C-alpha cells in the first residue's frame, strides 16, 4: 500500500516544514495546539472513515453501474472523471454552505483561525460520508473504483496545496486553477467572502456559476467562523449538530496545560500509527476482520483521548496511558506482530503515554 501512504507521509512532512518555516524564518507565531487539532480531527479520522465512502462507491459501481465507459478510450475516461469529480465537489462544497445540516459538518473546517497546510485536513469526522451522494453518479456511470480513488487523491492534493500560507500569486495559473490566493478568500471571517470560491481544483466553476471573488483590499484579513468549540475531535464533530438541534451543552474548563512539545509529539506518534494502519489495510474496504476493527477502534479512542488532553481533562490522561500500553501489549505481545514499523511506533507511543502520566502526576502544569 505504498502508493497510499506516500501522500500521507509527504503531507505530514510538508505541514511540519511549513510550520517551522513560518515560526523560525518568517517569525510568525504558530498555534501548535491548533495544528494538533487539525491533524487529529482531520487526517487521522477523515482518512480512516473514508473507507466507508469507498465501500459505498464500490458497491454502487459493482451493482448499479451502466458501464458507460467499457468501450471508451481510457484517456477519455480519465479526463471525464477529473472534470466530473471537480464539478461534483463544487456543488457539494457550495451546498455545505447553504444547507444547515451540511454546514454543521463543514463548519469544523471553517473554525480554523490560522491559514496553513494543516487547515486543509481539519474536518468533521462525517465529512467523507456527505461526499457519497455527490460522487455516486460517477459509480453509476461506470467510472472504475481504482480511477475514482486516483482522481480523488489528485484533487485532494491540489486542495491541500491551496491551504499553504507561503506561496505567492501564481501568474497565469490564477486564471485556471484554484490557488492559495483564491482559497484564502473562502476562509475569511466575512460571510460574504466565505460564501464564494467553492471550487476545488479548477476555478472555472466559480466563474461559470457566479461565485468567484477576489481578495478584498479594504478589509483586515481574519480567518475562521465562530471559533473553536472543542479541541476534542469527537465533540468538535458533535457540538454543531447539538446546537442545530438546540441540545444544551457547556464545555467545562480543563485542569492542566501540558507542554506543547508533549501534545505535538503525541499527535505525531498517533498519526504515524494511522499511516501504518493505511499501509497494512489500505482504505479498509476489502475483507475487514476483527483485528482490523480492533486497531481502528484503538486509534479512534486514542484520538479522543488526545483531544481530551489538549483540553486539560483528567480522564484523558488515564485513557491515553491505558491505550498507549494496551496497543503494543495486545498487538505485539498477544498477536505477535513483528513488523519493524509497528514495533517502532507502538513502542514510541507507549513511552509517550508513560511520560505524559508522570508529568501529570507531578502536577507542575495544573491550572489553579
């Protein structure tokens, strides 16, 4: 599954490299807690849960496809899929801003107040699921699952690039592609501008349907929507629905603030385990088994625990410690997994869990 994990590794390296460049070269203050939340809420969960989206796509393709591309030259199939995917994404994205239930999912992405590469993968856990109806037509038309996956990666890579904070204007490409300059407009706090520039890769859709806007020259540049309501990816995904349904909930104050380096390193170790998961199981839609479900569940629970640590919750420290030791004990000792990458990252996360517990027990970082 090297073709699947390579983009993840490159993505992680680029996120961290950009953050270091911004902080140490451009002297921009980096909110590392925000980056941790972006990684934890987005790629760890969005990528793993995306398997369900692909299960649905593959099911539609194998059972309901009209096979319209069987006798069509393969290059035509690829070109059609590239354009059709982006067209479907435009309308998916636009409707996410118009329909309250969809906005409750998409707003997690817009709560980020710092425009950088990590923002690209900041998402609700349910984001992938809302893509299913918009891309189902491609499956029904007969676009093979393998082509759909490759084209999806291509477009998501462009969208990832379009969240970077370093790239200047790109000349003539500004007229053809969605660039960071265009996408910054979409993330402005001003709702007029946030409801523009919905395109994913090709800016022509916005120009064609009248939703294109340029960077305002008379306004201060502030990003985000209504602020972060939780640093826990579970609650961040649930609270917008609770507010929409008028279910009362008041987040509680945390009891400590652990060192940033501890939070960042824990996120990176967990992220690495997710990459190992993708390496072994791909998107997870082919013959899943109990062991795969067990690993997936551990990663989900660890993500929730890490979010709890970011919020300073005592229960999260205990949960994180237990999970950090359960994972290697169960998979390495009991199931006898011996691959070097599992030994390395499971060992690191066990060590991290122990250090986190010790620092917490000392009480040095407790909030009075």
